[in-house]
C-alpha cells in the first residue's frame, strides 16, 4: 500500500480492495465472488458492455487470459466514504507470467463503488480502463 493516511473508515474500505487483489491473485473463486453485491453492475475495460454478478460467477478470473498474476501494486488516487457507500479510485499494476514464458506488466485505472450491508463492504459498481503514463505520479485519497 502507499504511505498515504486514511481515516479508519477509509482504511476499512481500502483493506477490502487489498482483499480483492489477494483473492484474485490466489484464484480463490469463492472469496472473489463473495466480494460482489448481488445487484452489482460494472464495466471492465476488457468487455464491450457492462456486466452483472452472473458474469462474475461465470468467469471470475477472465482478466487472467492465459496468465498468472505474480505480483500486484496498488496506488490509491482517491477514496471517499459517504455513510454506507464508498468510492475508491486507484491504479493497479500487475506483473504476469504468460503461458509462453514471457513476463507482462499491465496497469489499469480502477474505480470500485462499495456499499456496507449488514456490516460488510461489498462491491456494487465498478469500471476499469488502461492506465496512462501520468497515472504513476501523485494522487492522494480525499
């Protein structure tokens, strides 16, 4: 994680983002699916249209595309909590081992919207896009 300071409620949400990448990297299907609210809708950059949770269930690790995630670095850009809803914006950089033996580095801008339901933060919306060179600089949670 970055050296940025979060309030306790922001840290609670940020730790869910870290959980997201831990279970994604570990290919923990049940743990990954459990992060998503049943009414989730989001638009991954790899798909032509928004999807719902049924698409997550059907293909939870679709971004892997014949790759194994070896390491992940999260760079928070903004995180705000509004009572039981939170919005997190960050850049994620993953290092992947491809099936052909090559190494690939990919950076994405991620937005997740979380809602606290029965004491648990779940993803209710999201969107991703390829990161830009300027994304590596600065940024602070708000």
